[in-house]
C-alpha cells in the first residue's frame, strides 16, 4: 500500500513569522494523523525557521526549487547542501511555474533531481500539460517527454526515492480541478511509464500526487481514486483550517 501524502506548496507566500505561526498551529492538530504524510513547502527565506519549528513533529519541510551544483557563481540559486543545512527533507522540482517563469527544461529538471538525490533529499518532481496541449490531444506525449527527460539515467533504486506530482497547468490556481477520473487517467499513464522504465516494484511503490485547485470540497473525490496517492496543494494550503480539512479528507 502506498501511504498518501498531503503537501502544501506555499509558493511566494508567507514571511518567516507567518510560516512559524502556521506550523505551530498545525503541529498539535496533526499529532494523531497516521493515514498520510504531511509536508509544507515554504519560500526559501522561511525554510530554516519553519524546519526548526517543525522539528520532532509530523510536518516535513520541502524547498520549492534547488540548483544542481554544490556551490558556485549562481546568483539567486540555492544548493542541495544549503537546503539540508536549513532542515529540509524534501524539494519540489520542475514545478510548472519554474518551467514557465524561468524557462526550466526537462534536462535541468533531471540535473536538479540527480543532485537532490545525491544529497539525500526526497524530490517531488512535477509534470503536467498546458490547456493548449490538452486540447491539442498532446497530453500523453507531453507527460512522456517530461517523464523520460526528467528521469533520464536514474537507476531503479534512485527512482524509488522520489515522489511525482501530476499538475495539469490548466488546473493550477484556476479553480478548475481535473475530474478525479481525468486525473487518474494521467496518473495511470505515468505509472505505466514508470513500469516500463524502472520495473513493477518501482511503479507500484511510487507515490503520485495530484495538484491543481485541490480544495477541502474536492479532495475526497480525488483521493478515492486508486491511482491518486496524495495532493500537492497551492492556495488551499495557505490557511491552517483549509489545509487541515484537506489532511483530514477521510472524514470529509
Ligand atoms: P493551486 O492549488 O493553487 O491550484 O496550486 C497547485 C499547485 O501548483 C501546487 O504545486
């Protein structure tokens, strides 16, 4: 059985104080949560204090991006070792906002992924098609390209240490969630790619999260799909109440 994951991607929201206050409030309220792993991804500036606050609790801390080099002349970038030093356990790689705002390529995603793995971080690798690609019937072609490019050269044991997130770009921040069936179809397609590249064991074990307008009202329907192993939540992860309602989806 794959243990579900509920992860909040805070994007460019929350100061250090806001991040600490959120985690302080969340910690006791998820102390008895056993049915899923809980992760939040604060912005770089709040990572160290967020991780300090989360220490010893059930809240895992993810960064939102990483550079592949250990150090160097890369203005504005942050290395895997720096993320570990800040207390991160996870890192989101290849989010569509990185791909679109910063022109990130599958090859760069691959380099980041390998560096994160080498450092001992758990990568959460995002893939997903745009509206234009979906309407043009290109969804599977795009997912395959992102998968094969992003995961190129990985060994099965390396692949076993990653999580994936399927985030259709047209569903991010739009309030337009993919239907559970539509999302599950892409998840199954991604799992089959994993089967082909890395074998049955890895494909059956890899956790694939869905992201794109996940809310307290729609999370249970998504999570009811066998293929959907968790949620990567943007806007609805910014308030403790709505994030908790999502975490507590089995009792929704
Ligand atoms: P929203 O939940 O705000 O649509 O964002 C999804 C997302 O991009 C999570 O990484």
